[in-house]
């Protein structure tokens, strides 16, 4: 059985385009937790496309499995 590699997709509106600092933490969009990078990337692309007209809106993929197991050197 392969390791479960969890990925979090979330986003929000940035204060400016030079830094990753969100305007309103209470308004962060938590898209979800996904069991593979491929699933997370699909969700990330969909959200990025939905918000393409807002230059300050950014979505990210966080490799939760790396936080849970720092010795996990798997690429994705």
C-alpha cells in the first residue's frame, strides 16, 4: 500500500503583488484536501481559472504530507 500524500488547496486575495500577504484571513478560500498532487492541481487550476480577472487573487497547493512526515522525500 502506497503512502497517502495529502495536499491542501487554498487561496485568497493578496494585499499586493510583491508579497504573499492576504488582505483578509477570514476570507481565505479553503478549497479542500486531496489525496494526490494530480487531484490538487486539478482543483487549483479550476479555482485559478475562476478568479483570472482578479490579479490579486492567488491559489496555492501545500504539500501537507511533507509537514506530517518531514523525511518523506517523495516528489509529489
